[in-house]
């Protein structure tokens, strides 16, 4: 058997299994250590079922539902990246440094923009569906 034919190869099921486990560990660690992620996850737990319910029982299309769901998931994605960035900065040094502050502030700004995008998408989709 060639080195790349086994279950732990780059394309094998072992690699997919391990990558999934690492991802779940990352989600769990972020949930445990980041209050903002827990808050955004709670918001997602409300908004995502609401989007599906609206698609089932209102004039909301499935494409509009997908936009609503994607905008919520974007917030979670950016928060995960921001949390990773903050962990790396803190790992390097917890001493105050202007570049560390800039990196953390930039990550925070990215989360803010994701939240604005989410709110904007929800606003315009709901206006489109119910405001006419």
C-alpha cells in the first residue's frame, strides 16, 4: 500500500476524523473561554430556527432564508477567528504593546462589521418580505 492510500492519508477518513475532532475542540474551547461567543451563539440559537420557521410559514424564500442563516454564521465565524487571534497575541506576551492592541482591536472591529452585516441582511430581507 502506498503512503497516501491509507486511512490516515491526506485524503483518508482518518484525516477527516482528526480534523473534525480538532474543530470540535476549538468550538468547545471558544465556548468555554469566550463570553462574546456564548452570547452570539445564544443569538444564533434564536435567529437560525426563526429563519427556517419564516421560510416554512411566510413568503420568505429559501434563498432569503439562506442569506439570513449565512449572516448569522458569519458572525460566529468571525468571532472564532477573533478569539484565535486574541489567544495567539496573549500567548506571545500579555505585556501591553501597541501592536498587540492594534491586532486585538482589529479583530474586534471585524466582529463588529460581521454584526452590522448580519443586522443589515436581516433588516432588508424582513423589509422585503413583510414591508410591502
